[in-house]
């Protein structure tokens, strides 16, 4: 197994490489249009407008079946096809129950949004060969890079 720490990305060059190999983004914790003022809605909406395919995976909102015009999935592993990135909008303490689901989906990368950091979860993902970015805003970095 390669050195897992090389899969923890903290620099612009690494983030740019991750963004370049990303076309589909499953958004764990996405919020529906009724929450358009919150980052868990407007960040994925921005990424969709920038040309990325967004796959909504809300944690709450059981009655919502579509977000951003796309079918909602309840688990990453239920998407049934490869995703390049899982963008996470969950409190750090709420991430561990999702780790096995994320691992089962085998994304190339997992991006924890600004203010979200869970080193134990990041290590498990990185040890599995998944690139991990923590505590960064995907929309800001995509616009900057």
C-alpha cells in the first residue's frame, strides 16, 4: 500500500489535479432549493453551473425526490455508477457513519467543505487510496484555481 499521507491534499497543485479529474460529484448532505441561501445548496448549484454533474445525496428531507433537477439518492453506494468526488456537507461528528458507504462507492476523491474536518475519517479514506481535502470550500477553490 502506498503512503496514505500522500492522499491528504493541502496544496493548490493537488486540489487542481483533483478538480481536473472530476466530472461527477455526489453531494452528501446537499439541501434542496428551499434552502438556497445555505452553502449545502448554493455550492453544488455553482458547481453544476460550472459544468460538473451533481448527484444529490441529502441526509434529511425524506420527501424530496429531486434537487437541481437531478434524482436524489439516499446513500452514495446506491448511485450505482462511478462518481469522481464525494463533496461532504456534514458536521465532523456526523461523518463516521458515512465512511463505509463512501468506501463502497470508491470515489477518486472526498472533499470536506470549509469548517469540516475529521482526521480519523480522512485517514481511513486516504488509506483506501482516495484523495482527501478537508476544511476547504469547493466553490471558492474551483473559482480560484
